[in-house]
């Protein structure tokens, strides 16, 4: 009788041992599947119905999750494409409308309907402002998945953007001091970098008064800084929240700012592997971009 019980105990221990081994193996497979982009399924090395049903149930859940994820990705792509198409479709007639209203305003020979012309132009420019940031947001979503890395001369790119905005800066009567170190070159995404500069220059056009300083200088042997500094008549307190989405320095919203600009700049700079900060010095608004000389990997 004792021998029989011992044999039973040995068999039970063996069965339990096999179950533990099989559960650990299934657990390893699940950890691998969850941590990798794979269509693999859980398998079982035993013919026991218990483990076969367990594997079937786990695989059913895995397949449902994958199907739902594929459907979600497809829906997100469709939404992004729709937004891209809409922004481009709106931009063309909007640009034409702004051009026409500005032309008609210049052709006026008296002050008749001056307020109406100005109101129409302001409304069109406000729509253009929102559309600009919507396009930047779409671009950021696309670039988050795949950057277009190339050798970029940062100095020349910044100088080109400043030259493109020269007429606008001059028309506002701004005194711009430029100090750009020549031939600072890194591997980065040029399109995103240009959008960063465009947004910060646009910010200067919206808020700057009198003096503007733009510099590109070495910070240390591993980093360089691009600094946008300008006087501003607006009285506001700069803090870390200013770069959060929908936080704006213009409390009255008279400049149609919804706080998207600095948030998008921060997101773009972070995507490029840099750092972005804003601070105030007396009546000076200061935006600082910091990048490493290290090349981004494509």
C-alpha cells in the first residue's frame, strides 16, 4: 500500500512539474509576443485538453487585439489624410482671397469702407493663422513616425528663413541684430527645422517691438544654441506652462493666439533631439533652442 501511494505521489509530482514547465513556457511566449511586433501565436507541447484550450483562448484574444489595432491604425491614417487634404484645399482659395482683399484695399482712393476691408482681412488672416498651425500639427504627426535625415547647414537655413521674412520684419519697423556662426552643420530633418524657425519668426512678428536679436553660437564643445530675443510691449509672466498647448501670453487673444505656436515648436525641437525653453529678461522675451553636434540617426 505504501509503495502504491509513493508511486501515485511520484506520478502527481511529475504531472505538476510538467504543468509548471508548460505554464512557464507559455508565459515566455506571451512576454515575447507582447514585446515584439509579431504575428506569432502561443503553442503547447502537450496534448492535454486543458493546455490546448488555454492556448486557443489566448490566441483568440491576441488575434482580436491585432485586428483592432490594425483597424485603429487604418482609421488614424484616413483621418490624417483627410486633415491633410482639407488643409491644402482650404489654403489655396484662402491665399487667393487674402491677396484680392489686399489688392482691393490698395486700390481704394478714399476711406470708404476702410473698416469693412480691414475686418475682412483680419478675419481671413485669423483663419490662415489657425490653418498654419493645423498644417504644422499634421506635419508633426507624420514626422514622428519617420524623419527625413540629411546633412543640413543650420547657419544657412536660418539665414534663408530670416531673408524670406525680411520685408515683414522691416514693415513692422523692427531693428534686427543677427549674429550667426557660419557653417554649423548637423544631420537632421530640414523640413521640421525650417518650421521651427518659421514659427519663432512669426512669433516675433506678432509680439516684438523695436529691438530683435537672433544668434547662433556655440554653447560648449558638445552643444550650440539658437537664441531668439526681442522686446515686447506685452506685460506677461513667462513660465514653463507657456509652452503647454492652449496656454498663451496674449490673455486678451487680440493676436488670435491660442498657445499652439510654442507648443508645436517644443514638439518639433524635441522630435529633432533638441531642447526648447522660453524665459523673460526685463522687457525681453527669449526663446532658446539647444542642439547637440551629434548626428541624428536615419
